[in-house]
């Protein structure tokens, strides 16, 4: 059953104190994933994008229409081998279909959230369970409290005290992408501080403590933060070191926050930073 929660409670379901925040150094120059010493052919002449890392294994999930694709766009997984990523494998059915699947998001609890565009129409968020022995449950579409008659992209999940907090972008309010959030798959609301009229803010990914978010706008990667989850998001700032004329999209953060992986010009890149402190209550 979906819980009824006040606006204050909606803010408090995340890690709710600045004392729980992580402090990091600056992002370093990015490298192409194919340049890792033991990487296979992650990037190919086909466009690769929508990258994200598995929080358990650091396996890399991407979307690509590369050779072997079932539909117009499929989700692929590249295994982390300790010194790079192997050549990706197609996830196959029931995730990939003759339609377009993209924006994969593996989460704790072995869920895989992703986006499917049925028959070339609007795109919605689905989820499936990653079962033992590599099996995957039949995907289900999230409720119309999350999805709409417009596009929904890039689901991003974190958990706290049994609550699931979902962030994503949607064009439901006038055609541009804005960042929305939903608690326990209840009614979606705009993320406070991130709605800028006339400006796309698309494909968000939120750090697991709820205090940092990255997204793309105008082909560049931006970041925003907040001291606590009771606050609005700060004014977005472009991450210059990863933003180029090639065009960047769908940045995502690793489980520990020290890696940012993103698409640029049809290839996947990784930037890293060091954790300076990690305070807990």
C-alpha cells in the first residue's frame, strides 16, 4: 500500500543530516572505458549511452543499438573484471523487446529499473527483478502516479528506513524535461530548486545519501547538492571537466560516489574523484 506522507516527511525519508554527508575532492580528467587495461569492446562504432554501474559488482549497464540488438535500442551488461569491463552482453528478453529499452538502473535489492518506449510512443519506467543464475523476472510498468502520458527517463533510486525514493525526469509539464521525485511510487512532484522554465534538466542520478544529484542539460553535465534533505537543491553548476562540444548525457554516480560514468559523443567515459572524509552520526 502506498503511504500518505506530509511534505515534511517526503523530505525526511532520505539520509536526513549533513553529518551523514560525504566530502569529495574535484573530478579528475575522464578516460574512455575502452582505455582501461583489461576492457573489451564496450564502445563500438555504434552509439553507446545511458551508462550506470551495478552497486554490488561494478558491472556496467548501457543502452546501445550495436550489432546483436533485438529492437531499435537494447540494454547491455559488461562484466567488471577488476581492471576494466568485458565486452557487453545483450540482456535479452524479457527486458529487451522489439521496442526501445534504455536508461537501465540496477539497484540494491537486485531490482533493475529501466525505460521502455512502446511502439515509438511515449516512454515509461519499468522494473524487473534480477534473479539467481542470471534470470530476470517479467518487467512491470510503474504506476501512473510515476508514469504519465509524456516521457519519463532515467530512474534513480535510493532507500531509507524501508522507503523507496525515486528520482527521474519527465516532459509532463510543457515538453521540457524536469526532475521529479516520488516516495514509495506515490504521486510524483517536481524536485524543489531544479525546475528552470525553458531549460531541460534530464536524466538525473542521485547519490545514495540523497545529498548530491547529477543530470544533463544542453549537452553538458550539471551537479547540484543540498546540506540536508530538508533543503531545496542548490543552483546547478556545470562540471566543466566532463562537458565538451561532443555533447554529454546521463551521468551517474557509483555506489561510493568516487566514480561518475557518462555518455559523450556516442562513447562511455569515466571520471573519478577521491573521498576526502566520510562522516557518520
